[in-house]
C-alpha cells in the first residue's frame, strides 16, 4: 500500500491500495463519530452499502444519501436535502460524512461536512480518476449556483482519503480519458516522470501514476492550502478550460476542456520564449495519445476571451495564466494582451 501524507495545519493521509474501502470504518471510529452519512452517487449504491456494513462492524450508525451524478449533484436543493437528513438523524458535532464517488460527490459531501454545525469530519472515497488525483485531496468543497460553478464553498480538509486501485480498471473509457488530463497536468507542472510513464502506456502504470500525481497535489496543498500563491499552479490549463466548459454549458467533461486549455497556454508560453517547440509538441503528443482533445472551435475566441475575464485567478482586471518555463516548472503571465491570446489560440488551432 502507498500512503501519501498531506501536511499543513490538519495533516491527513491518502491511502492508495486494493480494497482500501474496508479501512473506512476503522478511520471513522478513530475520529470518535457515532454516526456517519455516506453521500454517494446512485451507481455506487453497492459500494456505499459495503462501507455502511463496515461502519456498522465498527459500531457506527450508517445513513445513506444518494445524490445526483455530476454537476447536478451540486445544487442548493441537494445541499438542503442533505442538511435535512442530518437534522432528522440527529447528527452532532462528533459525527462524520463519508463521500463515495467522483468530484461532485466529494465537493458536495465535503461542503455538507464543512457547514453542518460549522464543520464536522469528512472522509473521502474517490471512485473516478479525476476525484482520486484532484478533487478528493486539498480540501476544496463547492456548490454551483445559477451564476456558475463552485461559486459557493469552503476549504475543509478531509480526515483521510481512501483510493481503491481496483476501481481504475473498471472505469468507463471516457472517465479515464477525462481524469488523465489532471494527471498529465501534474506531470507538466511538477513531475516529468509522470509524462514518461504516460508515454510508456498509462494502463501499465496506474498505481505509480496515481501515487505520483497525488504526491504532487499533496505537496502543493501542504504548502498553500488556501491558494494564496503556489496552489495556483494546479490551475494549469484551467483558465481557457473553464471558459470552454461554460460555453459548452458543462456538457464537456472538465478534463477535456483542461486539455485544450493546457495546449493554449503552451502556445502562450512559446510565444513568450518561455518554452520551445518541443515542449508544445510533447503536450500535443501526450494529450492526444490519452484520447484528449487539443483543439476547440474556430471563430469563437472572442467569446472564450469574455469567459476568461471571469476567471477566479484574475487580479486587478488582468487575466492570469499559469504557464511553464520548463517541464516541471511553472511561472505566471499576467500582462498578456487580447491579441497575444488570440495569436496563441490561432496557433493552437492551426498547427
Ligand atoms: N483543482 C485545483 C485545486 O484543487 O486547487
């Protein structure tokens, strides 16, 4: 079993192994909870039930709550229902939430834990590649409003993350493809060995790829939980990526949009002389080999630009981009002109 430590004010561990879900009960018992709400997505009812059994075996009263899949599960209506469940079941400050599912389950379950009685413990059991290497680690929780994604949320770190490697081999292809974007991102921003392993064939290396990617994320959030500096690098590719997701009304998968976003910032960095052509080609080669898109649509740059002006990273009216100045090394561009961005977009589309 691999164990990745996340440091900071409230340290916790990420367990990566086969059948880690059977360790959740012991962890929740260690936390001193008497009850636990298992927030899960509907297709994961069987996993949720086996965790419920494990909780019972550890003298914890389990309650199950199914939440809708994907972004539909992150609404105020769902939050309100979950708060009602906790209220009816008499959850106290000592009790806990266990999330089982993809990023929407960890975001929403984490948010419920962050807000119930001003914060109770949460343990995550991420079941998608994206949630394993990104959403479940780092304490970001969130909910969507009519105005956008993740506009409401809190930093609330889990007390443990349990990654069951067996699940990776059962995920649908599109989940693997989309989750690979965040994994590849951690290679470009911090750990080039991830890129080598991807090129050798990701399916031969899932355990090491997941462990390395989690280690990158853990290292970053250990140093900067609240995104006051370093954590921003985890948003590599996300500035254009979020604009694409908004334009597509969230019908595009997050990772697919981030893949195009990484391609775009690679061209932006190339134009500034921060990286050379070979690094741009490496983006294209690895992303395409993973089945991810590396281009979007012609004639929509102005609309995407408008979307990028609304990015959370922006400061003083400037769009801020995380870019590479080498493989595994990041810097920022915050003075790019609209024409410079357009040129990068067109180069990405044309190459
Ligand atoms: N997904 C980016 C972050 O956790 O900061």
